[in-house]
């Protein structure tokens, strides 16, 4: 039952209501339960909070025992960005694999099944899908999280994903408005800038968000990017021209606007999280996402106090904060009354089916499947923060299941190729890469391997931008566990 602590005034409750904080641990700490009693309406979950579906269900039940209408949010894109299966890899391929298949009904089924699993654990808001058009191949943070580089393809799959996810009673939060695809900078580290002309932005970046709105997305996440054609002075998260004039006005969006993580350096290093949160609400955002890095009661208190102080000083209109808080409550009401659609055609193995369909093989006609255990060379780039380094990836585990005795090693840097050859010995080499086109050292390592061992099998688990090479080249379009399984099945002839 929802109860509010005595003495919690309306302004303070509204300030708490617009926050979406995180916490550490697999049970809710006392401070979080206390804040829920004072008006906090949302909680964000990350991989650190999840040990199993059963534990997650117990955690969300604990939260709802304190506040029955709490929004429990998660960053579960499937594919490379998974929180439900952070320790083993996702049962679902990510957006790029779904875009490669280009079957919108399959995308809807994948999102529906993912939503069903989230709902079963008590999660009712998913910070997904990514509607970014990956127009810049050098993009270090979007990549396989995007359905692709074609605007129309991204638009139709974004709509299908929103429809599928919300059919399970889980609100979709389409991101990262107005589009993070044409960047070469990761906003976790600095403020990216997109210098595209207004007509390009309108035709390319905004089309998938229009499709998401038409599909009824219940939430939208802003991007920490500077787009001078829209607002030369403020990043989108803090921009009234972007959030209010464009998203609300021109595009007619009426749902919840959530910020990307405010502790990301694009905001924290330039404005600070307190000032940034005030500016975001003033610009038109309704909910402040924080907690990926800052996950304690002190952060909640700081942001609550910054918002109330801004209202009392006249910097932030009280009615704007009240409007934002009401949109949070409106979404909570939707999640409480949403009736999941039973999908008679739904399949629990739809993720593996999709991963198999997404696999693209070059050289398969002349390839003889392996019968002896190989050596898997993982050429491992630094993972971006959104993906994290907790989640295993590659094909070694799946190949070991099919070809017992498979060995593996991880290699990086200028000596990677030479070191890998030495480690592999006489074994057949399976080289696994991620975005070969973005990493010159990785390209040189493959050159070394293929020169010495032309029978090397290459598995590209990122965006397959580089020309295919190797005795067999497999493009999985993502590094989810099921993508690794699909590749291993081809290598072992399963």
C-alpha cells in the first residue's frame, strides 16, 4: 500500500517523484524504502542488483510492499546490453541482429517475450529500445545497439519493438532522443556534438522517434548530445527547444520524458548533476535517471534539495515540477492497469531463432565443420560503459559445449596476433572480433593470424563493416550468448 511519511510536503514529494535512482545490493536498502514512503516513485535496476529471476521477483515485491505503484525500471535491451542475464549473456539478440533479419514480426515477438520475462520479475519500465540510426560507423557507444544505418529500417523495427514490449504490460522508453547515431564520442565520457543540418536530422534521426510515438511508446529518453541545428547552447537533455518545442510541440509527444544517466560525464563534468537536473526538468524532462554510478541516499537527497531550492528561488516553476511528477504518476497508473496480451504464437526460444536467422556466413560453401577442439582467439576491445565488462561474450563457451577441449585466450594490443599464434600452437584458430573496422590493432592482429594460418575462422560480433575474410567469416551482428551459440553451431556443423 502506498503511504507517505507525515510531514512530507507536496513540493518535496514532487521532487522525489521525478527521480529514478539506483542502489547497490540485491535487496532494497532501508534508505530506499524510506524514500519510497516519502514520495519516491521510481527505482532503476542494474546488473549489480540481479542474481536470478527469483531474487529479482523478491526484490520488486519488497519495493511494492512499501509502495504498490512504484515504477521499477531496467536497462534491458537484449543483445550486448543485458541486466537480466548480466552474468551469462542474453537469450535474445540485440537490435542490430534483428535489423539484419528485417522481419518486423520477429522483432515484435522478441520484444514481447523479453517483456514477458521482465513483467514476470516485477519490472514495468524498460529503458529500451534504442531508436538511434547508426549512421556513423565509428560510433563507439551505439553500434550493434542500433537496428542499422537505414532510417526506414530503424523506424519500422523501433515501432515493432515498442508494440511487442508494451503488449507484455512493460512500458517502453525509446532512446536516445533526438538521435545518438551520428556521433564519434561516447556521452558517458564527454559531450558529443552532431553538426548535421536540420533537414538531415528531420529525415534521418527523427523518423524512428516519430514511428515510436505513433506506436504509442509510453516513455522517451533524452540524449546527452549537442545538436547546434536544434539548440547551439545546450545538450538535448537540458534543451527546451529540443524537449518542449520539438518533442512535445512538433512531434506531439505526450508521454514521459526520462533523461539519460545524469552522472554521465557529458552532463556531470559540464553542469554537475544538481544543476543539470534542475535544467533538465525546466527544459521539459519529467524524470531524472541517476544511479548507474551514483547509487546512494546522498545522491537522492542532493537532487531532491536542488529541485526544491530551484522552485523556492523561482528558477524552476513549481507547476513545471508538478506537471513532471504527474506524468510519472500517469505512467505508474498505466503499468498498473495494462493488460498483457497473450501471444498464442509466442515462443520462449524466439531469441535463439532470431540469432540463427541473423547469422551471415561468407565462405560457407567450401567450409568443412570442425571435429576437433579449436583454440579461440578473442581480440577484445575495451567495452563501453553501457555494455559493461561483466557480461561474457564470444563463442568459446558454446564451442566448448559442442567440441569439448576447446581452449581460449583474450588478446589486445600490437602484439595480439603474435601472442595468439604462440598460444594456439597447432590447434585450428577461431578468431573472434568486435567492430574490427574501429580498431587498427585488431585489423593488424587478424592480418598476422591469416598470414600465418589462412584456415583461421573469423567471427565478427560487432557491426560487420570490415570486408569479410578468413576461411569462414561469420557475422553475428551482436555478442549476445545466443549469437555465440548460433556461430558455434555453424563452426561445429550442428
